C-alpha cells in the first residue's frame, strides 16, 4: 500500500461511505459523488505533491478504467460501481487500487455466496454460470442470452456493490495506518 497524503484517506473514506449508503438505500450511486471524487483525486494530488501527484492519480484512474470498463461492457457491473472505482483509483493510486480490488473481489464473492445460499439460489446460480460460459464461448455477452445475467436488471439477484467496495477500501485505509512491524 502506497502512503497517501493526510487529507486523502479521509476524503476517500467519506466518498465510499456515502456511496455505500446511497447504494444500500436506493440502488444508485450519484454521479455528483463519483465524478466529484475523480475531480478531487486529479486535483488534490498535484496540489499536494506536484506533477508526480497528477501522474499518481491519473494512473489510478486509468487502471480503474482498464479493469472495470470491460466488466461494465459485459454488464457485470453497473456504471455507478465503475465510476466509484474510478474515483477510488484517482484518490488512492494504481497500487492501492489493485489491493482494494483484490480485497473487494474476495469480500464481494463471500457476500454473493452467502446471498446465493440464504436465498436458496444455488441450483439457479450453477445453471447461470453454465449459461455465462456458454454465451462467452459462442462470442456473446451473457446479458444477450438472459436479462437475469445483467447486473442491475429486474431479473438479476443484484447486490449493492458499493457496500463491499466501501468495506474493502476502509479496511485497506485502516491497514495503511498500522505501524510497520519491528524486529
């Protein structure tokens, strides 16, 4: 984890907490929040650390686009989730974004597994995984086979992804504040 200048962790924490609250409440993440986070990330780093700060922020934003736009194009993620991760990337940089992404993927997978089991959707989920693989092997996006396979559709199980993104981000920000181990 790359260290962040003092105001950035607080701004990032506020961003992801507000996004999680909005996503849990209304299943949307406001554009003013995500786009504002991107602008703040691209502005605050150069202000605090000069041109290297702009490179730090732009690299995080670019990596987020590279990682999450394909998932959006396949309709596996909603646009708000992609913009939220772009804002997190602009605020925390590329290296931190990768760590947040990995932790979010693990946390999101665990939450999804719990939801599948508690909602009694195990068979349906296994069937849908087969449909996804088949669609991809036939050169189709899975949502073209069934609306159920599109994030955010009425037929999909749906998950407020901002909640797991927030949990992962807050955990990583907290870990970054821990003192380095001594020998």
